[in-house]
């Protein structure tokens, strides 16, 4: 089994070397290696609430202070985290490749800290705040936030700049993600369970375009039997092996 894994790593290294255009999709798994709790992990409960019951427009309308207390808590946890060697390996790969696009489901901003120029954040950014009155968007990395809920200069109440359950993805970002996958020669799928849609649709999109798809994950996913190559293990171990020059 070890020999098979090493053979696969060697194969994917060749694919990376020869690919002119690479797209990458990252999920919660890569950030979990930096100590960021996964959304659905065993440590995901907060005050006996399910995250799925707090990350909705309805929850915000019902009790914006409670929702913001949860996001303030999440921001404090994420603030302590730093990019790991998996994040850094992808940033180094981006610096070497002319056509490279990172697409992430994560809202933690660790890819930015690792040095990515412009990651496509299809689920938003926890450090962004958006006014519900005038729609102004700004970045605030204060931990903890001085006021909950935050207020805009116009006086309107602000919300987290993330995509909640029941909301559509930012269309401009999503279309750019689709185009990046369609035009890639290699698509790396890193640390995602591939069960969250529409993000998971990028995998069959790549397959339909005859793009080589490599899954990097400790666990099996619904697409493990369909992709061109599966590498079992944490991103922090495998990505440096794949991207070492």
C-alpha cells in the first residue's frame, strides 16, 4: 500500500510539472490541520446550538446578537490559527505556475495569510462585514469585536460576510471558479468531504471536461472512485511532497 501511494505521488508530481493550468479546491480539512474546528466536527457545538441552526438568514433575523456572538467566538478561534505547510505548499505552487486558481470553501482567510494573491472564496470571508442597510462591505479583523452586532457608518446593522444556508453563492466568484476548472488541465481537490453543494459540483464539471482530477483526503468521499487519482492522507503531509521542486 505504501508503495502504491508513493507511485501515485510520483505520478501526480509529473502531472503538476507538465500542467500549464491548475485549479485547486480546498475544504475544511486543510484548515483543521491548523487547528480550525471543522463546521460539522465533534467540537462544533456551541451553547447547545447546532451551527446549521445559527448560520441562516432566519436565525439572524430572529436573534442577530446570538448569531454574532457565535461568529465572534469563531473569529477568536480562527485568529489563533496560522497557515500550515499544506497552505504554504499551494501558495508556492501558485508562485511557480502562470495559470493557477485557488478555490476555497473555507472562510478563515488562511490562504490569504499563506500568500495567495486572490483566492476565490465561494462561501465568503469571516473577516468581512456587510451592512444590511446600505450593502457596504469592509474588513475588520478585530478580536473580539468591540460591538455586537456591529454597526455600519450609515447606522445600519451589519452581518458576517459569509454565505449562509439557504443563500446562493456569489455569482461572480462562482462563475470564475467554474471557468477556472473548465480551463484547467489538472484539478486538485484537497481536504473536502465533497458533500456540500454546489461546491462539490466542480468535481463532475472537471471530469466532464476531461480535466485530470486528484483527490487528497484522509477519508473516502463520494467521488473517490471517479477521480483520476486518490491520495490518502492529510494535506500537510501530501501537498509538500507533490509540490517540492
